C-alpha cells in the first residue's frame, strides 16, 4: 500500500515537472519568446560594442598624446610651417 502511494506521488511530481518543462519550452519557442531572447542578445552585443568603442577611443587618445609628446614642436625649436594650426572647418 505504501509503495503504491509512493509511486503515485512520484508520478504526480514527475508529471507536473514534465508539464512545467513543456509549457516553458512552448513559451520559449513562441514568437514572443524568440523576440525576448533576440532582444536580450542585442542588448548584450550593444553593451559589448559600447565597451569596445570606449576602449578603442582611449587607446587612440593615448596614442595621440604619445605622438604629440614625441613630435610636437618645443620652445626654442623652429616649428614647421602649419604646425599647431587647426585645419579649416568644412563649409
């Protein structure tokens, strides 16, 4: 008798779990579920691209500062023509 109750309870638990998993998979494969997953991926990629852009901008600024420090005209030296002037703005 107790063995039958155990198997009944185990079967009900497994059946409930199986129904839960099927419903979860059905929601995940619905158009709304797919859209949510794609939106999540796009958000992650957007964040990664933003970090990459910030890292690249920082590296470019550091490289520019190094080049300016190395090649910028110093006092007492004769500057090249046009050095230190801003380029004209496009009209």
